[in-house]
C-alpha cells in the first residue's frame, strides 16, 4: 500500500501513513510519484509556520513528477511521464509527498523529452519560477548588455536557479546572499559578484545610486525596496517571493523618475501553454546546469526536520524527496 506524509492540526503534526486507494481524492489521473521536492511553501505547510494548509489532514507537496498509473482522461495514458506544479496542490488539494496520488489532468504538463522526472524536480516550482522570472524580464525588454542583474535569496531554490539561468542567457549576475559560505558555489553557478544581504536590509532612501538594470527578488521587504531605489533608468525588477517580508516599504520615485518596472511572477496558476513553453525552455538548458545544482535527497520520514531547517534558513540549493526510498 502506498505511503504518504500527512499533516494534521494536532501533534504530532507530520505523520507518515499508509494511503489506501479509498482515501485518495477523486481525480481522473493517478500518478506513481518518482520525486517531489521541498519548497519554502511546503516548509510553511509542514511546520505550520504559515497559513498554507486549507484543510486537515492534508498531504503537502506543491510539486511532483512521475508516471501515469491510471487515466480516465484522453490526454494521458499509463506510462506517460508527467510534471505537476502549483494549482493549489499541497495547499487546498493533496500533493506530492506520497508514493501515489490522484490528480486533475488539467494541472499536469507532459515531461519534456530529454528531461528525467528527477531532473524536473531538481527545478520544481523553484526552477520553473526562475525561468518565468527570466521570461518576464526578457519580455519587458531587458537585454544582457544593459548592465548588472541582482538576484536575492541567491542560495535558495529560486535564487540559485535564477543565477544559473540568467548567467547562461548572458547576463552579468550579482548574487545577494546571507550565506557567505555559499559564495564559491554561487560563483560556480555563474555569479560574477557576491554581495552580503545585510547591505540591502536597511531602510532605503527613495532613490539611491543607480546600479541594477534588472533583478530577481525572492525576499520582498526592505531588500526589494533597496533594489528599486538602486535601479538604473528603466530597470526591470521581477518580484517572486517574500522570504524576507511581504511588505514593500517603497515610494513612487523609482517608477516616476526612473521609469522602473516591477514585474510580478506567479508560477501556481499560469496557463498550460505558458507552463509548457517554460518547461520546454528548461529542457533545452545544458546538462551541466543540473549537475551543478546542490541537491540533497531525502525520504518521507526526513521531511519534517528538513522543513524546519528551511524555515530557519539552514538549507541551500534543492531538496529532493524520493517517496519510495
Ligand atoms: N511567485 C511564485 O510563484 C513563487 C514560486 C516559488 C517560490 N516563491 C517564493 O519565493 C521565495 C523563495 O522560495 P525558495 O523556494 O527559493 O525558498 P528557499 O529555498 O528557502 O530560499 C529562500 C532564500 O531566501 C533567503 N532567506 C531565507 N529566510 C530569510 C529571511 N528570514 N530573511 C531574508 N532572507 C531569507 C535565503 O537566501 P540567502 O541566505 O542566500 O539570502 C534562502 O536560501 C519564497 O518566499 C517563496 O514563497 C514564489
């Protein structure tokens, strides 16, 4: 019988249990999950540190990849490799921290040919979001020759993929991190400058010395306000996360005096075609990029401790979950 990690509203919050078919939600497709991964949102759900879980008990896990075991939908047949990210899975709907899960076929994307299911979860929502941020910046007109592009939360999942993808696309990447011990690794990923996060956490003046042609920000709060204040004329800044703070203590000055653009990035509810386009672009990335990613592979039983470590800021790179391990 397949196993899963469930979270409950009482102690112990996280429990690994057997899941017989009768307990699975009613959906047209059943997937045997090869890999899931741990995102910041999952860490909030597992530890209860943030209001992610909509109803209990819940199988968390906003991402998974595996093979279709059963399908009542024309688009998928047994054996097809598929990817799931977003759509409220792992929040309102049961998710990927399980050996087997049922799912709405509208939420799936076929795994693009050259990628293995493990490789897709090396990216997961984090890597998909980094690619969507790059696409947003490009669509807003950012070009490699425009000047430095800052990446915050650089040692995290979104940040480390953003560093690699931007560098691969030819941008000069300045990585901002609170973990100087990761500087060498971030250089390997393609960062040309490493800057301490603390330099960006003070309250910014409305406008500061112009530095950034672009940015991918995972932190929000004063750090994002500082990036905006330091934007060059016509800076394009993609906001993807709130690992620092959901507030944004800024002014209109960067927008009305320097023409800055703040570009929102959502990965959870993007339409199928854009999702598929992003995964196809990911599939064309050089293999070396997957090998350079720092990765730790864990079993269902280790998720609770690792989720707390992520909330405490003690993780870096990507954490893969192998439910069958
Ligand atoms: N828009 C979307 O669709 C979308 C998708 C995925 C993720 N997100 C959001 O993006 C953010 C990053 O996600 P992730 O999966 O990359 O998480 P992650 O792997 O935990 O990385 C977050 C990084 O932020 C920095 N950080 C952590 N705690 C912090 C704190 N209290 N104050 C300041 N910096 C802190 C750390 O980097 P350094 O030590 O290097 O600074 C950490 O590695 C989260 O807010 C997440 O919810 C949004």
